C-alpha cells in the first residue's frame, strides 16, 4: 500500500523521491524527484519527424507510474 508522502525511488534516475499523488483505484501514483531531469524531446519542425533532444533541465519533476 502506497500513501502520499512515502519515499519511493524515482523511475528515471533511481534516487529517492516522494509520492505526491495516488489515484482513487490505487493503481497509479505521481512521484516527485528533486534532482534535475531533461525536458521531453520535441520535433524540430512540423514538416519532419526528426526529434531534437532538449538541453533544458527542470527540478521537482513529477513522474506518473504504476504502483508496484
């Protein structure tokens, strides 16, 4: 059973994060990590499918994951 405030490993970098949200059916949760993570990749133009990795980082990112 997972509750809000529990310490859980971040799914991206494996450091300790905190559970900030649990769904009503208890199957998904939001884990906030205090480390820096890169933003998601986006396409360079609307005419091509080339992905451009972002160089920006953000702290306190929340990852939505399945409860294990």
